[in-house]
C-alpha cells in the first residue's frame, strides 16, 4: 500500500467537499469552497504526480489542468460513466454539466493574477428543478440516468440521453423523504435507486415505475444529524447496500442492507464518530484463501467524522482490512476509486491518495467477468458490462429498445447497433444529421488560471500548443448559393504572472438547517 499526501492539491484554504476520478484514470476533479466569500471552485488535477512522487518534482507540465469558478459553493462532482461530462451540484439550486473543450493554453479568468490552464471546459447544460441547495448527484452505472438531491427534500431523475429533460421528481407526494436528502446511489444491476435523508430513513425506489418499495428506518433512529452528507453505495455485485450515518447501541456504524430481503442485521463498526461516506470499488476482487479456495469479495472504503478511514472486504464484517487513524484534521467527506487507486478528500481542504497492491487485496475481476457474475446471479447482464465502452448508454441502447434495462441477447443487441450519423453534402445542398436537441445554448467556462510554480508535473507526452492562425475558415454553400461560414475559436497564449499563495484557515463543518 502506497499512501501519498499531495499537498499541492488545495482550494486556497477552502474546504473540499467532493472528489471523483475520471473513468480513464488520468485526472481527478475536486470541488468545494473557493476561498473567497461564498464562491465555489472546481479544479481538475493530473493523476500521475499524485501517485508518482518523482513526477511531481519535474517541471515538464502542470499538475493542475483547469480551474472552473462557480458563483456559489459546489457540494459534489461526478464524471459521467463515459467521461464525457463533469456534473457539478451546489448552492445555485441547479446542476451544471461541463464538457471537455480541448488541451489549449488560455488566458483564464479576466482580472485573475494566476497562470494559465492546460485544459479548457465549457458549460454544456444547466439543469434546473431544485428549489434549494443541491447536495449530491450520481450517474447511473449504465449512463442512462442522472439523479440529484438536496435541501428541498426532493430527488430529481434526469434523462441522460436527452438532457436537459427531467424524467420525474421523487417528492413527499410520491412517498418520498420528509427531510433534507443527503445522498443517492444507483444499483449496479439497474433495478433500484437508494436515497438517504435527514428524516432518518433510507428509501429504495424501482427504476421501472419510480415507486418507493422499501423504507428502512431502524438503523438510523439514533443517527447523528450533524453530518453534511450521507453518501451511501452498493456493493459492485448489488448484493448489499451500505448506508452511513447509522448506529448500533448508540455507537456509530455503517449498516448493510441485504438486497434479497432488505435485512439490516449486519453492520460495520469501529469508528468513534458518525460515518459520513461509503464508496465501493466498482469491481469485485478475487483472492485465494489459506485453504486454496478462490473467494470473491467487495472492497468497501468508509470515512468518518473521527478523521479516520477503514477498508473492508465484504461479506467479512468481523474486522476491517486496513484502518488509518487521524488521516486528516477534519471529517472525511468523499472517496473515489479507480482500480486499486483510492482518493480521499476532507473538510480540512486536503486530499490523500492510497494505491493498493494486487498482493494485498487480490485480483480485480474484468468487466467481462463482472458481467458473467451478474448474469449468473440475476439472469440479466447490466449494460455497463456489455461489449464496448459506454457513451452515456448510446452505444449499448438503440432507439427502438432504449426502454430496456438489461441485455437479454447480447449478440442480437450488437447486431442492432446503428452506425453513427454523419454530416453529409448532397449535390451542393448542405444537410446535417445533428439534431437541435444535441446543440444546446452553451457558454464558455469561467476559469481561474493557476500559478505555474505551484503546478509542475511530469506528463508522458507534452501537448504541443499551436499559435498559428487557420489559413482558411470553413465555408459551405447551400443549394440556393448562400454561403455558410463556421467560425473557429482561437485560444490566446499568455505568459503566466506571479503566483498567489493562500494560507489555509480553520473551518467547522456546516450543518444544514
């Protein structure tokens, strides 16, 4: 196990509320306070210097890839399963989805004294529907849905295939929560959505008709209400739902809710204060025990207000595999897994990184093996384990069977895939297959450039930056003879200015009213 402390990851003294690793494992997104008043900040970091100390000392390129300024605090960030969008939820009563716009050097935010960004992000969608602050968002594993929850007691389900369309709002009128909703989690098999609230309950919803089929309250009757988030998660095979902020004999626990019958007998104990977040490694782990038998387990990370981290291998609930005490100066708020790499963030505004070894945990199952496992257990194969990479579900769902949740005949589904539509020119007439719903009104990202002295890393390839102007702009003629000219964005290249350093300040965890 390799534990690293990348001190250069910070928000200029502001708290870091959430962290998420890109699906390709090359970059990390953090969000939280911006260090100035009530402003919010999202920062994209390079992963390589986080896990490679030598690379962090080299000056070949920046540690930091992009800074995105928000007007209000950002509470949660999550990459879409295919990595296309970065979803941000915060105090603006809306969700913002950012899209990668290329690796260019730009001048950053006007009036900023920081240096340039390496990557450019543009706002793709702004999703409205909540009436108060949004605390959490989560993409479904197959990329079909996006769920968000917040202080308005509502859970909103968005259609990830047809953004910014909303599918439904799960409110108290539909059997929803009667308090602030602090966390949501999608079943990896695709049948359920779990939500956890300050009303001391966990609710299980079906994804076929969005009805609440189970309300679990017993483990949470004595739970702490001072936690800002309750980030729950499912085991990768869907067998258990692990919910934080629970208690057993007045002691803080994370409770295991068994999928088969929603039994709550088992729990994970040991932390001295309330458990705030649970995150499961997305794939099962296989190892060989002392008897020579091969066992498949789920690897679960738990964080608490006692500043400690524990890692468990379910279904073993007797003792954790690893416990790290006083890892931070404040509460642990979020995790993110990428294979053996675990990233942790805290209210104190810092991030830690742990890279496990296959000899310590075991062998990660492949996506194909995970699909076979789920097919044996549920007679269904979840879409995320089908062939090919996810593209928000579009590669795996054709238009005629987009309502299907599972793949019944993988070969038939693959044969039904449609070729991507392309722009065409016919006899001088300009036509395009791109529909208007795919071209929303977008705005350029508001970015704050960062000092180059504070963001030096080693990159495997140095990205060239071209300052040459295009020799000829794109010009097309319609059938009537009219010209259509497509403008091209030209990035500016500037010299970084002096670095601005900020001293971290002490904080206390806010409690939602």
